[in-house]
C-alpha cells in the first residue's frame, strides 16, 4: 500500500501517541480512516500498525544502504560521502 510522506508521518505520530487525530489535517485523517489504518476515534488499527512496521523497516534499510555507501566511498579515498 502506498502512503504519501505526510500520511506515513501522520500514521507514525498516531501510533506513537505523539499526536491526536484532531491535530492532523482533515484530508489526511480521512484518507487514513478510509484505508482502514485508523478507526473513527483515531486509534491505529492492526493494519495501521503493520503499515508503521513496514515504514520503519524501509527507513532502516535505507539507512543501512546509506551507511554502506559511505563506507565504500571512504575506502575509495573519498571521505565525506
């Protein structure tokens, strides 16, 4: 399932209880609700929690890839990236 950056961030905030659904932009909250990622009260559903896990896994994989690239560049004598 594709989520925009704004939708993914909103779902993360709701999952971490760092935000309430009424603090989100209405279209974003409506889209998350329509997709079944949050319920009417703004609580993250099981599907929403699974989506957050995918977001975290992708972010971790991106970080690992970036670190590998930095190490590779450093070994080639190009420190800094």
